């Protein structure tokens, strides 16, 4: 999760002005964190160990991307106030 958060922070920071406003980035980041929460909740019903591990990694990747996008957009919003 931490590696994906670092990677997504760099990507979102580089393309923040090209992507659009800061508020939509926060909404998309929150959506990724919601997807992570649902995937982690779904793990209770997974019986196969390989599938469990795969879904766990995918969930952490979604959460890391969402957290990186949220933190970068939040810092951009905070630094734009005068």
C-alpha cells in the first residue's frame, strides 16, 4: 500500500492540472478507498488461499492509490489558500 501511495502521489501531482480540479481527485481517491473496503470485507467469504491473497493485494493497491490521490489533492487545496 505504501509503495502504491508514493507512486500515485507522484502521478497525481504531476498531472493534477491536466486532470482537472482538486475536488474531483479527492472524490476519485475516496472511491478507490471505498473499493478497497468492499474488497477487504469480501475476503471473509473467499475459501481459496490463492484467491484470498490476490484479492488482498488488489485491495491494498486500490487503497494505496486512493490514499495517495487524496493526500496530494488535499495538500494542493491547502497550499492554494492565501
